């Protein structure tokens, strides 16, 4: 059995802590306790991208270190666990956010990238680094309207970003994991030597604990945060139409639509929410979101 490296657990733990902060802020915006456009601002999206990149790169390093000698049973057991967790995320987000559910998020990407990385566990580091770079660069060179059909959104090669609460397609994101495999092959002995010299203090041990339980924490933290904010929203309801158009516009433009089209659709949605008093009597945040989504679809159809 391969010994865990505390340095990798700490790196994962830092990503987990950053993920907590990211989703806490996202929920504040979603429930209108801060500017609802903030979660869609470029700087905040970049923060989210850096968290995802850390998880994927560390997953690639861990995969390479765990399979210096390939162990099929351990590999496929890990792959099955990640695939099952990804399916759970899809079902849960489809129930909560049917118009923006997670159909290919970070867990889906880790599962797919782990399969893509399989041959590179046996090949030299240079092969993994070249393949990882090619996957990471593919959206720059290979985007095409052919991939705009939903069937191909998982590739990351469409000309726009589909609407989803987490979207980490194979390109460029699987490339980050494969690059991690290559980096681990190059620096395997140095990583183990540095880990052996580490003298962890309390903070390091705390981060390592988060890193060792990253999958469980990923699955549990947002449902718990969302449930807490939903309960708070019932006790201290926010004005959902206030600031809605700005948040809607930011999200719509980020999906690839034109600013003119987005402004018209979002202004229409905000007006209809106020005109119909569409959120009155909604029993839950999920029901409010469902009503807003229905109005938004009608406005886009116009």
C-alpha cells in the first residue's frame, strides 16, 4: 500500500478551505445577502478556476504516485467511487437547479481525466506533459460550432459556455490532471524526500485532515451551507427582484450570449417577477428558483 504524502494532503486541504470560502460567498450572492452579480464577476470566477486547477493537478500527482506499479483493483475502485459521487451531484443539482444542473463538473472531469491518464501512468513523463499541454490548449485551437450541440458540451470545445453551476469539461481541465501525472513522474523522488522531512504543526495537520477527507467534504459542505441559507431566507426573506437583473446579466453574458440579448431577457424577467408577484407564497428557495427559471425561459422565448 502506497504511503500518503502529507504535502499532498495539505495541498488538497488548502483547496478544500478555499472551496468553502468560494461556496459561502456564492451562497451569499445567490440568497441576495451581497451583490448577486459578485459570484459571476471575472475575478471571482478566476478564484474558482484556481481551486479547480489545484484539485485536478493534485489528483494527477496522487494518481501517478499511487501507481508507480499499476494496481488495477485500487485504480478502478477509486474510479468507481468518483463516478458514483459525480452521478450523485448531477441528480442533486438537477432537482435543485434544473436549468443549471451540474452535468459535467469537477468530479465528472476527474473521472474522465483519470481514464485519459491511464496510459500515461505507464509512459515516460514527457508523454504525459505533452498530452496534458495539448488537452489544456485544445479550446484555443479546436473550438467549433459543431460542438455547440448539448451532446458535445462535455468536450469543452463549444463556442459558448453552457449554463451550469459547475462546468469543468475535458478540455482544458483534464489536461491539468494529466500534467500532474507528468510532474509527479519527474519529481517523484524529490516529493517523497521533502515529505519525509516535513515536521507538521497543528495548522498543517488540520489542513491535512481536510485533504484526506476532501471527497466527503466536497459532497457535504454545499448542501449543508445551502440548507442553512434556505432556513435563514425563510426567517429573513430578501427582495429577490432587487439586483436580479444585474446578476442575471452577468451570468447570461458569461454563458456566451450577447449583452444586448441578455439585458433584454433579464430586464423582462425582473419586470415579470414584480408584475406577477411571482415569488409570493413560495415555500422554499428551490420553489422560488423554479418560478424564476420558468419566467426567464418565457422571456428568452420572446
